[in-house]
């Protein structure tokens, strides 16, 4: 199943670093995503444009995760030639990631 079936996302950027949050629609899915949505998996899924470290921060009280993606914006929003490879389009790409169906 696609991640978007279990969660939604918000993003922000600063320089060449992108911040992507993944928020569970249902808090009961938090532990499932905790087990199946690692920083390494996110980096592999977004490898075409995330060239730096990916760090996952866990927010269990919010049933959410915050991923910090470094070297992910082509030098930074103001330096990139991409029309919109920032923010919303990256969160949409991440939500297309395949994750196991929770039991």
C-alpha cells in the first residue's frame, strides 16, 4: 500500500535542507510506520535528489515523524533551476512510497 493511505505530510525548507513531516491519519498506525519507515528507507526512496544525510525524529505523542533531508534542494531553493522540486512535491513523492499493509 502507499504511505499516503496511512499518513499525510507537511514540508519546509531552509537553504539546501528539506524538512518533511509524516503524520499518521490514525495514531494506531504509528508503531507500524515506526517499524517500516526508517531514515534509510526514505533516503533510498528519494535518492534521485536527496544526496545528503537523512535523519528521523520520532514524535510519538503526535503520531508523527520528522525527517530532515540534507543536500536535497539542488543547492537551495534560490539556487535551484527546478520549477518545484521543493516542499509539497517532495512530500507527495514520499507519500507514494510503498509500505506493508498494517494487520
